[in-house]
C-alpha cells in the first residue's frame, strides 16, 4: 500500500536533498567571534564604557576630575602649554602636561601626557625592561609635515576667569575656547562651535599607580565601582597579557554638534556613514574597533576590527565638513551616539538638529588628537594629507588590471596564463605569485622544482611590458640552514617576547620569527635582501606584496602577537600594534628603492595591514572577502571609506577570495572592480580557476569589455591618482564629497565618481538585476557613457538599464574626459598611443577637464618631466592650456611626447547649429596657418543627446592648441 512514508532509500535521498538545500540556504562562512574580543572582554574598553555610563547617568551632578591649572597656562608662538590636573582618591593630584599646537594649516593638535611616566618615575612589574613613558613615537611613523606652528594665532586677552581663548586659522576665523574646570575645548569657525572635546566629561587618562597587593577594597578605586580586575593582567583565549605598566588607557569624548553623519575610521566592513554603537534599531551594540587583525571569514555590517586602521574621522553636514585624527597606535575603540537636540533656544545653531557624539579610547600611549575645521571635504583631505602624506603616485602599470590567485603553481603555469590572455586578447598588466613560489615558505627563495626558471618567466612577461608581483611576509621561517633567519637572529633584528628572547610564533612556514622593522638596523638589513644578487632570479619588473603584517600569528592572542612582546626601543607591542604593519611596508619600500644603484623607480607594494600614512608607500586591499553578492556590495563603501580616510589606492579581491562565484557574480564583480583604484582578481587556493578566459561566452566577452573600459579610461585614472598625490583627494569619491550640500545624498555609498572627471558609476551588485537606480544630486544633464541617453532631474533616482553586458556609467555635463581607445595587451604598450577627448557639455554649452601624463615609472616628474593640461570648451572653442610647472627635465620629456597626439574628439550634447558643418579650424602652437579637421554631427535621437566627432585634429597632447567650432 502506498503511504506517505518514504522508503529507506527514499529517506536517504530526502536527507541528502535536505542537506544540499540547507547548504544552499545557510549563510556564507561565519567569522569566529570567540577569537576576537568584544568590548566587555577588553579591560580598558569595558572600563571606559562604564566610565561614560557613570558620567552620563550622573547627568549634571557629574563632576569630571580633570581641571586645567589656570596658573600653568602659557601661550607663545602658536602653542599653548599647561598642566591638566587629575584629582584622584584622597584628593591626590596627577599632573598631565597639555600642549595645544595651533598649526599654520589651521589644524589644531591637542596632546596630553603624564608627568610621572615622562619622568620615568614609575615602577614596572615583573622586572620588565620596557619603556616607562607613554608611547610618543606614533607621529614619527605617521606625520611627515604640516606641523609648522601658526605665526598668527593669537591669545584673546579679555576673557572670563577660567577660560582661555585663542584665535587661529585662516584670517583668524577659528577659535579654540578652552574651559579650565572641568577641562573642555570648543572649536569654533565663524563664531559657531563645530567640535567639542570632553564636552561629556569622558576624558580619562588612567594614571600610573603601584599595584596594591591584597587591596583593601574600601580604600581602593572600587569605591567608584571601577572594575580593576584587568588592571594588572588580562587573559583571553588562553593567553595572559602581563601588563608591566598596569592600566594606562586614554579616552575622550568628541562631539560634532549639528552633524548627523560621520565617515572614516577604516577598516570596517560597514556602511560609509557610520552607525551608532550603543544599540537601538539597526545600530551596533559594539564600538568600532581598530586593532589590526587577520579576521578569518569576516562578517559584513559590523564594527569589528579588520586588517588596517586609520583613526581619522570626517563629520559632515550641509555646508560644512570637520574632523579629527586620533593619533594613537594602540588598540582603539570608538563609540558613536547621535542625539536629536531639543528645540532648546540655548542650543545655539543646533536646535532641533542631530548631533553626533563620539567617544574614543585607546589602551596606551599619549592622548594626541588633531582637530580639523574644514569647511569642505577637500580641505579635510588636503590638511590631513599635509600631516600624514599624500598617496604615492604609483607606477602606471599599477593602475592596470592585476591577475592573482593562490597560486600559479609553476613558472610554466604563469607563462601559460600570460599566453592565454594574449590568445583571447584580454588586457592585463601584472601577474602575481602567492606563497607557493617559495621553497617551503622561505621568503627570498624559489621552489626549485616548480619555479626552476624565474628568469625566463619574467622575460616573457617583460616582452609585453607586464610585471610580476611576489609575496613576502614578515614572518621568517625558523629553520636550520636558512641563512635569512640565521642572519636575522644573529644580528638581533627580530621582535622579542616579554622575557627579552626572540619571539617564536606560528604562521604559514610553521615556527617563525618576525622581523622588527621599528629597528633601523632591521630596515637596513631588509634592504640588502632585495638586491638582485641576493634575491636571485628577480628582475626590474618584479614588485612586492606584503601580507600577514598585522602581524598575523596563528597561535597568538586574537591571531596576532602578544601585547607584551617587545620591539626595538623598548616599546611594548601594545604601544605600537597598529603601526606595526606599516613599518614593514616602509622597510620594503626603502628596499625596493635601493635594489640597484642608479635604478630609482617608484616601488609598488600591496599591503594588507595599514595605518595613517601607509598611503605614501603602498596600495591596500580589503583582505579575505567571500564570493557572494553581499561581499561585492560591501566592497564599495569600504573602498570609498578608505579614500576619504586619505588612503585611496584601495581595492577588494575581484571574484571574492573564498568560494566559487557564479559566472554572473564574477562578471558583475569585474564590472565593479574596474572602479576600484586597485584592481586585482584573487582567489583562495581551494577555489576553481577563474581567469576571465575560462568564463565561457557571453561572460568572457563581457568581462573583456569591462577590462577594455578600465584600460580606455587609464588616462583619467592616472590623472585622478596624480591629484590624490598632491592634494589628498579620493580617487573614487562618494556622493557627499562631490555634492556636499545635498543632504539626501550623504548616506549614499553604492555609487561613485571617478576623480574630478564627472564620471558617475553605479555598479550592479545584486543578482539578476537588469537596471539600477542612479541618484542625481543636481540639475545638470548626465549622459549615458555609451549611448549618450540624457538623464536629468535633481534630488531623485533615475533608472538606468543594466543588462549583464552593461556597466551603468553616466557623464555629468561640464566635463572633459581623457581616454585612450586602442585596445592593447598591457598599459605599457599603450604609452605612445593617441588620446581621445570626450567633451560632455553642460547646460550652458561648456565643459572642462584635466589630463596628467608622465613616464609612469621614474621620479623624473619631480623635475618637471610631465604634461599637465587643462582642456576647456566654451564659446564654441576647445582649448588646451598648460597647468604644469616647468623643471629641468620638462623640455626633454616634451620632446619624447611630441608625437603623441589627440586622434579623436567627441562632443556630447553638441549644438544643433552644427548640423551640416563638416570641418573645424585647428590652431596649434608653432603652426601659423592653422588646419582643418573633419567634423561629423549626429542628431539627437529619442532620449539620446546629439553629438559630434572631430577626426584626427592632429594636435600634440603636450602642445598649446585651440579648435574653433564656430
Ligand atoms: C592571506 C591573504 O589575505 C590572502 O590574500 C593570501 O592569498 C593568503 N594569505 C596566502 O598568502
């Protein structure tokens, strides 16, 4: 009799199907939360949150124990010095020296230290030999300029008692109002407060104290309900941190009155506009954490820490952008709370508006905070860059497409992949070697069986101007007869454990030691390792990938080094953790500069870990993402956020690192990846091969089209990189940055602008999509990049068709976009190709744009060997003018570029009067007569704009010229 009960084979089948179904619906891999601290598992985080709670709960009866001693205040030459006095138990006083530096740039730096520790007047526990001071060298690694003190900052003479005021900044329009008791600073611009330090009274500098054995709880801090259980020791995941200096965290609240959006503080897999962290609908419950970590299978929409940290935050509201940079290299957390001001008439200027309160806390170090009063996002980028440096102008190849996987397994494999790209006519610039090229994970060696001929491999790549990148990590295999480790050990260049012996941990090679790049001797030694005769089988077209430099230690606490490890100079790892990764890149950067005497070319280094300042020396990527749509979508806010935090040379693994993307996902990822400043496909060792030519049709052709688009726009990309290298502006820009007055766009983080080109892209990041909605902030006309369909209408979304083969890109009217339209195998082969200019006219028939070109390789541009032009279209005339400065190498460079011309000009939105016109007049410097070039005009069709094409005007890209369309 038939029943509904399945037979036993039926059961088996059913269960198998169920399992498969479950596998399909179960969300992707999950981060192991237990491996990483939550705030209440991190002693100082918990204490500072509790301190803030207690202060908030006490409300107006809260009296913060920090007062600036009025008699100590001295002001001279742009700097205010004083002593903040902290009152502790039994009315004892702790002196905290304060320095407020008013910088020429209009930025203010507020530094607070601790007298006893400065003087070394403290006792270390466990007979430790570490330094007694609070770490004061974060600036040494991070700050490269902008510290000149203001010559015009001026102390306001007449003020009420207990208040010090200083005018500073451009035309002295900024004012710092320092209240002495409790200590608090308001920063005003044009009479309005934009930033408040310690307005909530969360300032907390955990002063040095001796450990009281068997404390009498009555007399100890416990009376204030301070949790002292982690003051002297802290355990997590089986590791105990010995804390020889006891509790020493620094914390402060920073409020942005009237600002409802804050951005920055990467790296987090989260939205661009940062969320609140104290719970509530859609908000986080944990603070944003910055403690560089190798987070396996990281989760999205999370304030969890990731591989890098930049403690720079921008607060934005209509008409104003301000910010802070919290210079501290130790573990740091940031709480964010937004409050809606009551319609209190006393809440000057912010009544009824949302304000953002932030609370910053770091485990150790000085309190050192830079305050920026804007008022524009560009001002923030520029002044922050003045301090921490601008993005390195990379070699030109570095902005092409990078082909990576873990791993290309032999030198023949590399050559084969290289040839296949050619066979299928797909452009790429760089192929990468992950770990497996080495002889058993010993860096600076080649596996003799699988890579017997690195020379031949690099030679083949060089034939088409392609490059090789190889991975070099900071862990050095601890194995007998490995000269590198022996050398490092014998010279004392490795990081030490708390006992002062060489620290031994576990990473890819097994037992390993870590090179201590805080040590100048280690840096010099590192330099020797990259010389061609030392790292044999490497060529000038080989560059470096520094991975695992958080540092990642598989058996360490939170997958990193113990905090009580010791670095050069006697600093604990706790003090320097977040700059550690950058010091390694720094050493590699110097080494790459010195590979051979006389061969000075711009290094290219990719790093996973970073801190403020890493933008000067490398590119970053967002680490081990996953091959799913959510990770594709998350890559956009992450890359955008890095850009506004001053490190725009950023990208994510195209295709997703873990897992196998569907062909649709892979295709959409390439179409998105072409908008990452750093554009690299990468995949885990367990994934299937997915080079573009394996995708099959139509995917292969669509991916190839996307790659051609990237290559076509390389002149625009390189121009955006050059701009970033001189003023810190992001290479891809979020909506608020480009339209700072359009409130509806502030939180948008899924569309982006390429440099100053007016190109607006909204990549497809959802499965099965056939259109996207692009938000337009202004009333300008926006043209579809491919067919010139016009979209217009401010403050709303416009549907743009986006079938699989289409990348949604619009051109904002008013811009001129430089391109190179001839497809080649690599960017190096495009060097002498002619340019195309796309002139997208605005409503007034005008447009302008810029182009920067140099040799893409050396530093000769610093001596004027470059072309920098501004193109302008107005009154029916297109002209090219020089906006560069001349140098000793300008003339010679221009000679080499004389034959590089403009081969095509496309005018989109061309006026109807041009109908019937068949030529234009071309005037070029050096030719008196002028010449004619052909013009073809195409009428407007349906929703598509009219356009015109000038063929081969013959003008040289470096020359002064003018084309008359009248
Ligand atoms: C971790 C990196 O994030 C990943 O990209 C790389 O492939 C592996 N390390 C192996 O080197």
